[in-house]
C-alpha cells in the first residue's frame, strides 16, 4: 500500500463536468487518494505490434533513437486463448514499448489496445474503470508473469491494465511521454470525464482553438486537451476525423531534449521522417515511422 499526501479538492459529478469542459482552459483534479490504482508513468508501455520479420530491426531502431535497452527477447502466450508471439520490453529514458511479433494470428481483443498501465491491484482497477464508464473487452486473465485485462473507454479507446506477480522497479523517465488519443467531438467530454475520474487526473490544458497545423491541416483550429496523472501524460485530440496521413495513426508523443539530434539518430537507424519539424505553441514536433510501421510523434518543448 502506497502512502500519499492528499490534497483535498472538490470533485465534479460526471454530468457537471461535461457541462464545463467546453471552456478554453480548465483545471479539474481528483484527489490521488488511497483508492488510486496507478503506480507511475515509467510503467506506462505503448503496445507495438509489428510483423515478425521486422521485430529485430524495429527494436534496434527504437533503442538507437531514444537510448536505453531491450530486455531479452522471449516467446510466450500473452493472450487468454492459444497464440504465440515474441515479446520484449524496450526501455528508454523517454518512453517504454511492449513489443510483439506474433507467430500466430492475433486473437480478438488484441492489437487495438494502445497502451498498458501497471496497477496496484487488477480487480480493484477493473471495478474502478467500470465505475468510471469503461467496458471490459477482454476479461481478466493470467499471463506468464501476472494478470491482465483489456478495457474500452467511450470513443473506442482501448487500453490494457496489467499487474505483475513480482513488482517491477523501473527508473523514472527523463522526460515523460504522452499518450495521444484521437476522439470525436460527440464522445470527447464523456471520454475525458470518465478517464480523469479513473486516473485521478488533472486537466492541465483545454484549448478550443489549438492550431490545426498540428493535425496536418493548412489552417483552422481544433480542440486539444492535455491531462496529467500518476499514470503519465495524455493529449486528447478532438477532431472530425478529416486527417491527412499519418495523423491519427500515432499512439505516443515522445518528449526529447533535442529534436534535431533525435531525428538524426532515428533516420540513421532506419526510421523514415514523415512530417518535417514544425512549431506550434512553442513545441517543435515531427512525425516518424520506424521499421515495421510504428508511427510516433517526437517533440521538443520550448526552453
């Protein structure tokens, strides 16, 4: 059981929250109390599925780009039904990837989950997620090192929650990456309200007029919401779905100290630059595609 210093703040009912989320900037907080199931941002892993033939090249390119290391590659069944995949964890100072190269067809419910969050207790986490508005897509099941569940939030956002039999201990990130979630306007408030209730999160920015150049358009604006919690950071991009490729295909945004150096390492290791660096609201960002097809946003914040 972790001990928290609790800041008592008034909480909003879901219906009241939806009514106020349309303002330009909102800061809504849920106290990180004893009911929180989050462990830490460094345990948020992006789930990356690549063709088996590309696994080694992707792993080499990703680690060469961001530093860090890979755990030894193994072969396991990580689903509740029969399957086989290579599995390894790519741990870098700027983000972690759970890498899968399936040797069999991928069973239902897997491949569409965007991330895995480590929780303190899986059964408690499932109940908290359901109470907040999530649906269980794949019921809790045992894996070789713990237990897992796949859930879905309003707007079709799938996530995996996991728990390890032996608690892992990972170093904090040098810079915390962001989970990038695209949702439609008709589900945005519901998703945001439900997720921050579950994550005990804080909305740090809600901009109704974010420049649409950061979603590939030449002009106009859209709504961008940034959320922070013990799970890590999330950016919610509320759009009509009229997105030029590759926008909407990236699942994570990686903050780095030098975008130029990182892009140089990425391209030297086999990654392709899809969107050249551009500046929006002080952030310089680019989009790359790693071997095997994984697309990522990489950015440098203003100093």
